[in-house]
């Protein structure tokens, strides 16, 4: 049990997959007695697709559909106090049913039924995706239709200020299998930022969904949005690295120009002095980039909003950056879940706190007005 400051269990979002074989209908129908024993007097409520609430007891439990019974059973076996579980429950002979189980701080349970997934975005070609969202770099690797659709859905959830820092990010689909828990990755290599989707991402939607149970979405949106969260928190550092890169290129150009004019001392020395200025500015920008990612202004502002509470997911405990990326993904994919688990963090994102912190940190770096350095590359 996760305990907060004053002994209140913390609410959180649990992304653990409850992997299971399709449930045999008859066996599950025999569960109510065992479920009652495990409930042990705790309150359990079923919210059906019309929002009607039914308190579950010996009389009402048998009315529960098989998938909902299975979800309740799974939550009783594996669920943790305070957790939200967005599951796809498979019943033998039927397709998967998205079902949410919310476990309260007092261990009460709410089982929420769904009418089925949200309408999907159209499948777009790479060119159309790039045009719609203003992405400049061509994709790498083989993207299936379903993956392009999921990427489109992730991008469609973003605000203009967030899309602006994705413009020159490279999206790559890798066939390298890094294990079933490694769905995606963000890498920053100098000025180049890359989001890679791995094979595990393709299977993410089997036992999980993400989003409101009224309109469930493909679970792979979560890792995609998580990596986009890293693009946002690293944007100021990346801006400094990109500006440094353009200074380095300009410095080299001045040096080779100088070499060509070495028999004209006045011009030669002017170019060399300019070269030295650019190298000095390059060094400053590299130091600035270092300062902006340890841990950086977006993370600092985020931690203030989090106010000492644990992150909204287990994985967020890895680091402040992972905590931010998890909250960012939840804010976009399942805002109600973030609002339930961390209302102050939800309000911070909703008021654009992350975009303001990011833009404020990048504003100074934009002012590159020296000759020979026209603009930063993004
Ligand atoms: Zn991460």
C-alpha cells in the first residue's frame, strides 16, 4: 500500500498488464461466491454503459456480464489500493471488452463498463501525417497502417506549443525487439532528437487500453505520448545544443574563409577574431545545454506542482524525468486519471505550466543575431 503524508493511501494509475487466456465463460459464472468471500465486506459498485450504478452483493453479482466479473476477479487478486486499471478482458468465444476498475483509498471498487473503443482517426500516409502536424523529418523504418494511425492519434491530442518542438524530431519504427516491456524510446544525440517505436508497442493494446472508459483508445498511445513528454522536458537543452551546432558550423566556415584570405592580413584577422567569438559562444551554449538538462526548468516547475507527492504511476519513480513523462502521457491520453490521482498536477498541465516553463527557458537561446549564424535549425 502506498502511503501519503498523512496516512491516506495515494491514488495512482497502474499500467501493469493483467495477461490472461480468454476466460472460460462457465467457469467465470461460478465465481460470485468466491468474489463475495474476497470482497470481505468492501463496497463494490458496477457502473454500466448507461452510467447506472449497482451495488454488488449476493443478489446482484450474478447480473454482472462475464468480462466484468473477470475484471473484478482480477482486481481482487492483483489490484492494489488506490489503483486505476484500464483492462481489456478476453472471454472465450468473444472479443476483448475494455473495462475500468477503480480501487479507492479505502479499498472500495468501481467496475466501469464500456460500449467499445472511441472512433479512430483515419489512416494517413506518412506525407499526410507530416503535413497535418508540421513534421519536417521523414520517418524511418516500416510503419504499419495501425502504427501510423496510433501516431496520428497521439499527435492529435497535442497542443500547438507541444507540436512546435516536435517539428524536427525523427520518428523511427525499429524491428529490434528489446523485450515486451520496451515499447518506445526517446534519444537526444546532439541536436537530433529521435522517438523510436519497438515491436513490443504493437502488442500493447492486447490487455490494456488507455483513456476514458467511455471512449477507450489504443494503449500504444501511452508510450508514444510518454516519449513526446521527454521531447518537451528536454526541449530547452536541445535548443541550446542546436544553437551550439549552428555556431560550430559557422565557426568552421569563418576559419576556412580566413585560410583562403591568408594573404590579406586585415581580412584574415577579422575572420579569425569572428571565428574565436563563435567558438566561445559555442562553448557557452554547450554549458547552457548541460545546465538545462540537470534537471532543467520544465522538470523543476513540474516538481513544484507535484509538491512532494509520488508520481502517478510506478514507472514514474525511476526519476523526475520519467515522472514528468508519465504525467504528460496521462494528461493527454487519460486526463481524468491524472485528475483523479494528482489533481494539482492535472491543473498545472491544463493551465499550460509545462509549455510556459519550456518556452521561457528557450526564449533566451532563440536570440542568435550574429552574422554568420542565421537561425537555429528549429
Ligand atoms: Zn521515459
